[in-house]
């Protein structure tokens, strides 16, 4: 598990009197559950337990003989929930331009479903990405995760690399961070950084948590700098990285656990 190996050394927790007994007599050994969830090798998982970095139902467990019910018990490593349901899958997609970011299009245009047509799961797309835009899109068969990642209540931030027409004025970033008024209300960016510019165009990295339709394009249209290219590079902590356009990858249990933690699952 990415954030459970290496890094800063932490103080060894002191064993405490258990608040409740988390041991399930006919369950599966904890280190086996962790290893099968992709946290690490069996030996690495034993070390995590011995270091007091594993919780079961809110109780720190430091004994290697503990058995658990991987479905009913809530298991966390370094505060991140461990995904043990092997039927759940979340996929990162690099959506090309001129592809619809839904699983079906009544107009018959290419959709992201074409990129995962070999999979049997019923997948939900997470969030919006318009026909002309590119970049990171998530697909999952976990309906609750999809709903929470898309719901404005959780304010999951998305990062975009935006190319706009013209050289933007120096004060534009401050204006957009403070907020502007669109037809459907107030909107503000969470982050703004100029990456490159010329007299003809400017490349800007922006971050915002709104999920409104075509929101990035509408923001820059409203200030006189129409978008010529838009690439979503991150959803929360999940980054597009070197995933090639039109390709997919199954997300690791660590990545999924990070997303679940972000939306209180």
C-alpha cells in the first residue's frame, strides 16, 4: 500500500486494553486479508500490524493471530479503508476528444463504453467531461462511490490543463480565485497557475470543485478567453500520469481507499 511503506518514522503505539473484541473465531487471518487486498506481501502486512498501523472497527490491532470477517469488519491501514470486496472495480480512463463521457449515446457517437467493452461489470461514469475535452475519467461499478464523488456536497477537486486564446492579463487569476458571476450563479476557482504563454495563447492549470456542465469553458468564455484545448489531469488525488489517450487502467486498492476516505465511505 503506497502510503504504508517508507516515509517518516512514526512512534510505536503502546498496546491498550481493547474496547471490544474484534477477533472472529471462524474468520480469516488479518495479514492474509491485507495481503489479498494488495496492501503488501504477507510479511509486510505482519509488520504493519505489529507497528500498530492497522485498525479493525476503530480498534488498533497489534496481534498477528487476529482473525476477521473481511466483509463485515471495517479495516483501515494508516487511516485508509481497505477495499476487500473483489467484485468492486474502479478504472481510470484517458478520454480522447470527440468521445462522449457516458456509457451510451442516443446519437451513436463513440462513448467511453467502447474503451471497456471487454468488461462484464455494469460501470458508472464519475463526473462530467464534455465531447471536446480530454483526460481523466473514472468508471466504477460501486454506485455509492460514483454518487459521492460526483455530489457537490463532498467538493472533490478536479485539476485541468487549459489552453485559451490570447495572452491573459496579469490580474485574471486573482479575479477568478475571488469569483465571478455566470448565468447560473457565482463560481470561483480553487487554484490558478499560468504554465506557459505567447501572444496567441496561454496555458493555465486550474483546480475547482464544481461539477457543473462545461464549467471551465464557461468561465474562460465569460472573461473573453475561449478555451481551445482542455485536459483534465486529476480527480482529487488520482492523477492522469502517463496513461495514454484512449487507454484504461484498473486503479489500485490504495487509490480506491484514498477516494473512499475523501468522500467518507
